[in-house]
C-alpha cells in the first residue's frame, strides 16, 4: 500500500500580514451581542484577520441564513453541510444588533443556500426591510452568493428592496475557478453584477478578488476589465490566507508594493473606488469606503455636468 503524500508545509506569513490577537473590551462586547441574538458573523466563521480591529470599533459583518454552507470552496473556512431551517427571527435580530451597535453602515452577507428555492434572496429582502424600519439612517451593504441557476429573480427581488451597496465577489481569475470556486461560474457572477446595474444604476456595485492563489498579473488585469464592462463601481483586493491545511495553499505572499501597483492600474481603468492591500477584505472599512464612494460619484457627476455646460 502506498504511503499518503505528505502535506506541503505552510508558508510563514511575512511581517506585513501579521495582526494582533483580539483582546479589547469592544471586541468582547460585540461578541457577546452576537451570541445573545443568535447571529453568525463572517468575521468569525471565515477567520478574518481583521476581526480584532473591526470588533473593537463594534463593526461586525452579519452572516444570515445560518452558519453552514451548501458549497465547499477551496479557500473558505465556513463549514459545509446541510443547513438548518431559516430563522424567521433573524431579520429582526440583525436590526436590533445594528441599533445596539450604533451602526451608521452595516454589511450583511450569507452562506450559499442552494437548498432553498430562491437561494435565500427573500431573507436578504426581509433583513433590508427590518433595518429600514428599525435603523432608517443606517446605510446597507449586502454581499450575496451567486444564487446559482436562479439569480435573475433573486437579484430582482433584492434590488427592489434598494440596498445602498450590492456586493458579490468574483474571488479569483476564471482559470482558477475549477479548483478554487468549483460550485460557481465566473461569467454568471459577472452577469449578476451587471444585472444589478441595469435594474437600478443608483445602487453601488462592488466586487473583490483574492491574490496569492497562483494567478498571473495579466489575468488580474483582465478581471478588472471584465468588472468595468459590467459597470462595477468598487474593487477590493486582498491577500489569500490559508485557513487550514485542508484548504488551497498560498502560492505567493503579494507584497504591499505590488498591491499599490494593482490599485494604480485599477484606478486608471475607471473604478470609482479601489481598496487593495494585503489585509483588505470585502467589508473592511466598509462604512468609510461607502462615504468615499458617494463623494467620488458626486465629483464624477459634477465633472459630467461641467462638460455638458
């Protein structure tokens, strides 16, 4: 019998990607509130490196539709299996959490729920409606799955509820989808984001990718072009970090200077906003970025008005 192949050693993280362990009072209070309201967060489930910083500021990204995903992407630390029934109290609990945390901007994401007829879209709608009722001044950013084989009706329902930002991550370059994101289709995700813009151009669209998975520089540039063709306003780029030895390995730790170069190219391609650094994640500094995006759009409209005049 052949011996199993040895697991390749994990690369040591460079200094620029290390973060301090969360120990603050604000972190503890945020964690306690999430437990009291029976809410999952992507901060915990996906082992985000920024959890200490964000939770200290009482910023948490709520993950609705439970904590169990119907997919098994090679990069993601969220557990896979048969999810529990959808919690009817979840939308109200999200709104209570936003009110208690005093959030000016909230990010709401979810696991993939391929088991549901609408992929979970109706729960996003209910969460948006609850937030509008309970915390009407809170701006709402949603980060949805791809709603595989049902995205047109799902997106139409969510857009009708009018979130301020619609985010859906492409995650990586199309060549790596079969190994990194096998349950998804690159061009279907692009079409989803394009559909949001066609239905309501006033909603900001946002998408992110990870680097360090073996992608080539020109492939990343092509993803940027594809995103702009779909009308995406905001690009986020961050370093992929291997959550466990079972997940895809880190092929490269991309340097901060390389991230700056990517950001410069992306801005030249016409994105309203670009966030690119080793620790950038979809919801990292999302509230501040939303304000910057609004300011960039106002400036863009003002320039267009001046040209017409």
